[in-house]
């Protein structure tokens, strides 16, 4: 079955925040093999169907769990007085605010995305000394415009960017080698750390 058909048989078939459909679909994803998650992610990017962005958001968060993060799913749609992140990942030391974009065709408002991290901090969703970083997950590999936008912004040291294909490759590497020290190294790659000295 195509992934939108699977969504259609969950709950009332409509992905909404705090819905039975969402709960059932996320539970379904948690039981899938990594190959299926990769297939669903690529299908969301290649096919246009209703709420494909919501499906992709859930798939990306499940990939985060396969990278041994503790994951809090975000909201599908922003509302007043709620933090609008797509996911919040923690490895026990660092926090990543996740923003999922199916395309980089439109300019990303980094001020808005990075403000989610500030709100997470203010809401005390992370530890006192654990200001969250931002990881933008984009559907396309050709992300030169977004990279330039990040490098030229005041958020350059707090934001990182990764394509969905690269995130999927990390998931496969992590599963194939099944090594806790490697998992930790993979998670370090996703952090926006300054690398003037490249020893690490």
C-alpha cells in the first residue's frame, strides 16, 4: 500500500494534531523496517498527495528515533501559544529543534525557525544549560541557496542543514554497524559546532 493509503485507514484518515489518526500512523511507523521509512520519505517527495508534508514530518521524526534520539513530535500546524517546531530530538546532552521542508524553493525565515529554540528554552522543555540547536531537514540535495542564507545570517552557529537522503543514509549506517560509539559520532555530525580545528 502507498503511504497515503495507510494514513487513510488510520483513525478517521485525517492527520491532525492530537488525533487518533496521527497516533495510529506514528505507531505504525515505529514498527516499520528502515527500508520502508526510506521508501515512505522518498514517496512523500516524489508524489503530491494531501498532507504529504505531515506524513514526511512523522517519517523524519521516526528516523530520529532510529538514530537513538529521544523524540518529541511537533505540531503539524502552528497555533497561538504553542511552539511550532516539527520535532524536538535529544541525545541526553544536546537538543535539536527539527524543521522539515519538502523543498527549498521558498526562502526560509530563519528568525521564525530559530525562535522555536528560544521558546523551547523559555518553556523549560530542555535542561538549564542545554540551549537547543536547529536542524533543517530538506527534501532536495541541491540546497546552495539555503546554505548561503544560513552562512550569511546571525544564526550560522546554531543551525545545520541536511537533505532527507543524507539523513536516511545515516540511519542505514547506524543500523548496519550497530555500534554505540558510532551512533554518538553520527549525532555529533548533526550539531552546529565550529570546526576551525578539524581534529574531531
